[in-house]
């Protein structure tokens, strides 16, 4: 979007996704992108950002990554404000603790499918992936049975086999971080592992799709971003629907995506109202992932970013500087106004 609006930029790709980023750059060049418009510079993030953010012509940043890193960049930009020629434009899409909230009117099969796809596609390594779910007691026995039965059929392995629904997580650091959360659940009396919970790093970094039932709605895996194939579920009394909606809103510092499953229109409207600040992208009766560029603008607020909606005109407008021009066709020739004469 930055280049589309006429700017030149430095593209610093993720060190763990260099090949895919490089292939995109090659496609841009083959399509006719002029030299110097997008400057593809792999390398250590801190080294590159120190050079870029200390330059007087730095004009903006479009960041995708962790909330912690984004806040660090924002602080660094703030410290350098006096040396910039203009106030930089800051756009960020950061973390998420995305939810699925189920009303007792929901369809069990639809909920189960959304939980599996939303939480475990791409091994949960999407900022929009379902990470926590709130399910009413009346539906829980059926959803639990269906969920565990379906997960037992999930295949995982190499990306070369298209029958595999899941593959490895991206690197050793991610593997160890995710397994640390799983191990905390195993050792706590506030949570129970219902499915999965094992990992294998002998060849690649594979983690089973893991479902945790939290007995405490503020258990660590209900609140903190994990970015892996881990779904934590909290069971709430049907009669505490509104109370639990407020709990969902207050549990996480993020506000990226969320979904509501309900065929009770009144309950849906109530959820939409109470969760109005809890998700920048809110889904009804669908998983909280899969926003399509050009069709569904994407972004969240709170700790999830600046909510400038990538894939929409709102984001494009961040990368232009409006100018108003006035031409006077009959300029005055006397400083005195008519009432002064």
C-alpha cells in the first residue's frame, strides 16, 4: 500500500520467512517494478531499524509483528522526533488473543468446524487464529465429543503431503515457547489438557493440536498470546451469557478478531454491543480467520495495533499527504474592506 500510493520504501522481511518474501520481490520485479521503489533488505531487525529510524527523511512505518516490538519502535521514533523533517505516520498490526464466543442457540457442528479450522490451520500461527473459546454448559457435552472425535482424524506432517491439515511450527524458538504454555497447563490445577499436549522436535518442530479446558477464566492460556496450535476453552453457565461477554471483553489486552456463534438475533446484537471494542474484525457464525484483501479490511485496536485496516482505502490514505490549493481569480487591490469606505 505504501508503494502503491507513490512512496519509496525499505522492506525488511522476517528472518524466518525470507524465501517467500524474496519470491514476492522477484514477482514484483518481473511485473515491472522500477528499481529503488521497494528496497528489499534482509537482516537483523534492530540493525536496520537503527539506521532507518535515525534518518531525517524517515516518514513512516507499516509494521506487522509482535506488540512488544511495535511499542519499542514507537518509543524509538518518539525519541527521534526533533530530527525528522515531518511527523512520521505509524501503522501497526500486532498481536491477538482471538476468541470464539458461543451462545446456546448455536449449531454444534458449525462451532466445532470453526474451532478446528480457526485454531489449528497453519498451526495457529496467524494473528487472527482462534486461541480462546467460551462455550455454554448446555452445549459443551456435544461440542466436546464432536471436537475430540474430529481432532483424532487430523493428519499432520510435511507440507509436501496435501492430506496433512497441520505442519510444523516455524522454528525452535516458537516450539519451545508454545510447549512452555502447554506444560504450564499440564502442571496446573486450574486447567486440564483435553487433547494433544505433546511435541516432537526430532525432525522439524511438530506440536499436536492441543485443547485445554480452563477452570479459571483468567488462566494464563486464556489471556496471553501463544501463536501456536493451542485452544483454551472456558465453560460458562447458560444464564450468565451477558456476564461472560463482559468477561471476554476484559480478559485480553488485544482486540484483533473474534467470532460469535448464535441463531438468537437478540443475543447476537447484545454480543455485538458488549464486544464492540474487543475485535476489529468480528465474525458471526464463522471462524475468526480468513479476511480476504479487497473484500474484508483487516486490523484491530487496543494491543493489536492501530486498526488502519489493511486492504482498504483507509490504509491507503495513511500514505498520502493531502494538500489544499486555492486560486483567487479576482484578487483585491485595496486593503480596505467595503465597510471601511
